[in-house]
């Protein structure tokens, strides 16, 4: 009965680097997820994916506002 919530908590912990990369909208989130999926079980792969997700620079978002129309009198 109580094993199902523990399973999902451990699954979320295993994919924590992927969740961080997705939350930060990183361009490398697919590569981080693949590293986490295939090498995360080695613990060194999990640490590498976590460090990559944390230290990668987040993309900058630039908002462009259109100019105001000229006022006619």
C-alpha cells in the first residue's frame, strides 16, 4: 500500500537532473535526460547530469515591444 508513493518519490529523485533541466528551459535538456536515463544508475552519470543541469547557463529571454503608433491631432 505504501510502496507506491515511495516508488514515485524515488523515480522523481532519479530524474531530478532532467526535471531541473526542463524547469530551467535549457537547450541541452534532451542530452541531460538521455545521460540521466542511460548512465544515471552508475551514480557518476547521475552526478554528471545533475551538475550539468545546475551549471548550464539558462537562455536569455528578450521581449520586444512594438513601437507606439504616432498620435495624430
